[in-house]
């Protein structure tokens, strides 16, 4: 029977988000094929899977496996995580499709066990209950979507330049390159969540000869590189469909101990379609979440036809010693390129401010919302190029800093502004902003003084980079529904008052703000009948050219 005996060790790396967490837990799965029944068991927390030779032949002939074949009960009470992880481990070894059993409800308790997905998976209409009330390791993902291709270091590259067209490397195929200089700090955060910044970081795609994808260029100069890694990009797309997931929320203390009991996507070329995620059991306190769909260190990922849920907002004491509301997410993207959310919506009201905005992202390029109805789009530590189109954004609106082109098209925005340039990272956008064919309902119709573009910049804080306003802003075919407004309302402003202290030339910025050169306005109308103004702070924006055309 030796020909039926095989052994494999699978290494599962747990997902991390940028909030900073502990070491990656390691999971070994031992697979054997010996006489006897197919069974799954643990020894010293190590998962063992024995698949009978008969079942091996049957599964390979069918081209797929079910969780029930590896002992999953699917009754909503018995913890099925070992059976689920075993099913995927066997499927990964043989390149088989995984299908959940129709009508099953899989209960997943707090055990530290991660199922590694490397093959197409059809969750169908099956339900998954993820119980976070007692968790062994809050950093251990429930599922990690991974690749058989292994990352490797690039030892010969010691520096990079912004917009560099090619790197000196011969690669096995297209790769995602991640580069860090730990001796340079950027995104040095300002405000109640202040910090000392993050190491200079960039990500980009190259072909096998090192040519950089011009649609996601290198955006920083690296005089020194402390780490540079190539992650090969899979040629074949991986598809994950269906699934009705419910998280029973944690009851932990309300502080920045992020829970990552999620589906972590760490492979390029992935489509997630038809997934649903709900949350129940939230109380008056709890720890925040790092995203049920947590996308990182990968490229070309699409989330389509998904139904998600905003998390309840909790308060803690921030780095400045004052109360702050904690960011908590159902969607997260970190160090990821070409990530698209298409036809996605959420279960709770996008305008209910009891729930935090649904997306957070860092170090990304080419993010897309298309036909989405979600409470927020957010780029914390920078995005290079973002497109929001055919979508409705709720109470937290569009928040971004970054570079390239920020395009908002055919959208309804119900936040406090159309675009908020995040003040905690310098209200910076080095590039162009285009707003086209949109409807803006300031603060979801509450009586406020509206501004299209908001932000705050004192010029006294070093963020680790020069801060810019969009060099050129184009606003075409915009309808502003400001029918509900204060009695003293003077009409909507293009810019909020970014610095109330800058009222004349006596104000000196230690770190000067590079302001917008030109605003092009075409067919902007207001429900109030009041004309669009430049800003409450006319002095600050005195040199901005406003082109209204004819």
C-alpha cells in the first residue's frame, strides 16, 4: 500500500492588518492514505487527516470534495472547523473543488484553526456561524486564501526611484513587489490617534523581465531598501462563491485589540462572488474588527455581488489620552493592487452613524467601487488611483489621501462632503480629482453648511512627506441637494475651511501645503438656489483659479 501513502505539511500564515499584532500562528496538517475509514483527528493540536485509498480514488474521479466527507456535521452546534480545514487541505493536495453541503449550517467555535483555501470553493447556500465570544487567538483567520507560489527576497536591488520603469531582476513570471525602508517614516499620524508613522512602503507589479506595470507606478523614491520581496502572481484565477456567514460578536474590552476572525485573501487573481456576512450579538462594548474580507499582499481581486454588514462603533482612549471612536471594518485592503468591489451592499442603513464605515485600506493602488451601496470608502495610508462610480455612499462618505486620479462618477454622496481629504494624514492628494454626474446630499439632508471638499491642514506637523491638494479639480454635472440648510447659510463652498488660523500673510507654515491650481466647474446646480462659493476661508484659497466656462 506504499503507493497510496503520502504525507504533506501545509503551512498557513494568518492575516495581519496594519494595527500591529502578534506572530503568525503556524498550522500543520498531516495527510495520510491508509487502510481504514477516512477520519480527521488532532494530536498535540496538530490536524491529522487519513483518507482511505478508496475515498482518494472516488474524490479524484469526482473532481470535488464535500465537508461532510471529512466529518463535518453541519448541524449548527458541533464545531466543524477541523473537518473544514481537513477538507481544504486534501483538496489543495489534489487540486479539487470544495463544495459545502446544501442546507448545512457549520458552527465554528473559538479554536485556533485556519482553513487554507487554494482551490475553487463553492460555499453555495450553506451557513457558517463564527462564534467570537471565546477565542483562543483573535489573530487567527478562519479562512486564508493562499497560493502554492512562494514569495522570495530580491537581494540585488538596493534603491528605487519614483516612476522607475524597470527593475533589475529576472523573475519566474509576473510578480507583486513589496518594498520597505524601515529607516524612513511616513504617514506620521496627527490627532487623537497620533503615532510615529509607518515605514516607507510601496507595492507594484512587474513582468518576468522586471518591467513595472505603468498603471500602478512606483510612487516613492527609495534611497535605501531594508526589505524587498517578490510574490509570484498566479496565472489561473481562483473563484470563491456563495456562503452565508454570521459572526457572533466578541465581548472583549473596547480597546485596539483587533479581531481578525475572517477570510484573509493572500493570493492574487481571486474572485469572491455572492458572499454574505452578517453580525449578531453586538452589545454596548466590544473590540473592533479588521475586516471580514481582509485583502492583503495580492493583486487582481474582485468582490462581486456581496452583502456585508457595518460593525457597531465603540469608544476607547486614544494615543493622545482622549476618547476616540475606533475604526472597525467588514472590508479591509492592505498592500493590495487592482481591488474591485462590484455590486456590493450592506445589511444595515448606510446613513446610521451607530455603525462604522465599512471599508478601511492602506498602501493600495487602483481601488474600485462600482454599483455599490456602502457607508464609506476610505484610504488611510494612501491609495494611488481610486474610482467610485455608479454608487451610493452613506454617512461617512469618501475619505482618501493619496496620488494619481480620484474619480467619482455617477454617484450619490450622502456624507458631510463629497470627498474628505483625511486630516490625520495631511489632507494630501498629489494628482487630480474628478467629480462627474453626481448628486450630493450634505449630511444626508441635515441642516448643515455644505462643502464639497473637506480637510484640515495647519502646516505645523511633519507627516513624513510634502502634502498636496489636488492640483486640478474638475466638477461636471453636479446637483447639490441643500434644500435643508441653516438660516445663516451662504451657499455651498468648494473647499471647507482647511485652516481657520490662516487669515493673512502673517501665518507661517513650517511644512507648506501645495494648494490647488485650478477648479473647473461645469453645470453645478443647488436646490437652495444659492451659488457655489470658493470657501469660508477666502484668503487661503485666494490663488485658486476657478474656471466656470460658458
